[in-house]
C-alpha cells in the first residue's frame, strides 16, 4: 500500500471520540392498580436504558413488573428544571431490558433538544 493510500485510509477510518450522551430518566411501570417507579440511564445513541434501579420494589422477590398480570405499559420521564418530556418505553419480556424504539427515540431527541435549549 502506498504512503498516500495509507494516509487516506487512516484519515478515513480514524476513530474519533464518539459522543456518549446518556441522560438520567424516571421510569414508570403502570399496573392496573399501582405504578412502580424506577430510575435509569437512557443512551440517546442506541435507545437502551441501563442501570435501572427500582424504588420500593424488590424485583428478586416479586419479579419484573412486565410479568405481573396487571401490567399495562411503561413510560419514561426526562426532566430539566420544571419542564419535562414523557415518552413510551418498550420492555423485552424475555430479557427484562428496557429500551426506546428507533421512531420514539428520533422524536424524543427533537423534544429533548427543545427541553434543554430553552429556558
């Protein structure tokens, strides 16, 4: 490979630091008669929600909220000061993983940009 080709390939494929944008969110698992609240970190690049920590709920003893017969849906809340944005969260029943669908994530990014850019 020529020096020029090598330089071009290095430039073309150089790994620049990726933007790692993870935002803290509140998660609400809605059951027929109650709401299970938790917190997590939403990765705006992938839509994955990690580090889910339940408040006043023992997953080991009671199982995942999605496994409850009265489970209805899950939503998330992104907050900046007194303003917030609510969005839908998907829960994989097999793995228990929380995530935001690509279409919901695209809409959320626009709404989050407005949330954090205006006062």
